[in-house]
């Protein structure tokens, strides 16, 4: 079952792809200490929380993202066609 938070994250990922004009991979890493999750190499609004590894895993279980690299809490992933379709349906 998907939650409101799942759609919030999915929507931000889809918008980020649209802002860049093409689908792209996201790299989720963690800063040391109390730094928390960050996206490497992607523009991400400072007022929007970066999803955590468990949230990315939830999106993967829904088929909305595809994880291509996994090391500990680090994830490299991209939005799938099913994820885009889910977002479009949610918006409609």
C-alpha cells in the first residue's frame, strides 16, 4: 500500500527529472556523523527532505524506482515507467 509520503517523494523525483529534461539516476548517500541523507550530483530543494534508504526501498517494492547499485545505505536509482505512470495517475 502506498502512502502520501510515497507520492510526495515520487513527485519530487519525477519533477527533478523533468527539470533536467530527461530521466536520470539519483545517488543517495549519507554524510558522516549526524549529517543524514543527501543526493550526490542532483539539485534538490533545500526545503524538501531527501528520502531515506528505507523510503527508496519502499518505492522500489512498489515498482516506482529501480535500484541499480546498493551498498549499505547508499542507493543509486531511477524512476521507472511505472513510477511515472503512478505519478500521472495520482495527479489526474
